[in-house]
């Protein structure tokens, strides 16, 4: 079943084109896309970040564009590992991260993007720095889907357009999936926008677990840099 999910993930991504600081903290299972050059080494830094007393280790796999596993391994709770990887073939690759009930911080030495759509939901803890996404040419409106389903937890979000203008913001407990509709002003399509997840100011609501996915109007990637978001957003089948 998991291999079937990976195959669908690779197909979709290929066709579609401390508070507020530090790397994304992934929880449960998430996916990161990158496009390595055959024979050139890619370095991946993995840090397992414990949450409470959970004992789940970090499990990771690298899959190529044919869904073949090229590398896999495990990192103990609280451990760090530098993974070096020399791809056997070109094309889009996916790093699968399964942190269980703990979390993981990850960095890849080449341009990369988090896969984020209705079939592959981004699951994080804590705040998120700006993550960038590409708004395709001709888009008039798009949607973001946000949730913080744990009792007593919520989130605040902020979306900025390419000029730095706030396009949308809000906060709440988001116990159910909130569908946020955002209008695209003329001249701001074909560019990278940004999304931040922040601690809500509302009393009695904390920030911890969040789930995020991009609407079907958008390319299914969130990237740490705007140019990477554009590159992945415009990507076609290899």
C-alpha cells in the first residue's frame, strides 16, 4: 500500500509542476522533493527532536522517480545523522520522513521543496517561518487548508503576496479543516507567495500540531526559498 502511495505522489509532483525561527519541525510522515544530478553527491542533515516521552525513532527513505528505494535508514530519538547520497538516475526524487510521535528537522544540500497537497498533508509542530509556494499563471483565486485538531491548540497564519503585502491572515482553534480562500490581484500570479504559521494571540489556545495542504489551484510544493518554489511549481514531467 505504501509503495502505491509513493508512486502516486511521484506522479502528482512531477506533473504539477523556537517561535518563528529555525527549520520546519516535521511530525508523523512527510515528504520532501528534490532533483539531484546522477553521480553528484547530495548531503542530507537529519535531526530527531524528541517530544515528551515518545520513543519513536526517525525512519527515512529516498525514492527515485520509479518509486525504487535507493537508500533508507533510522535515526535514534534525539540523534543526528548526515546522510550522503549519490543518485543512480536523474529525475525527481522523494525523501520520506517518518518521525512517528516525535519530530524531525531536515536540510538538503540542493534545492528542495516540501510536498503538500490533499493526498500528502504537511504535518508539523511549532511555528513555521515563511514557506513559499508558486501561484500559476492565470490563477484568480486559490485555497489553503489548515487544521490544529488537538483540544486547546490552534494557530495563526499569514499569507503575503510577492510584493510583501498581506493577502490574508487569521487565527483560531481550527479544530476542523479551515478552507481559506484568497484572491490573486492582477500581476501577482506567476510568482512566489509565502505562508507563515504563528502562535495565536487568543487566550487559552497554544500552538503545537498543525496540518496544512495547498488547494488544487496551486502546485503542490512549499519551499524555503522563493526561487525554489517557482522552479518546483513550474516543473513538468521529466
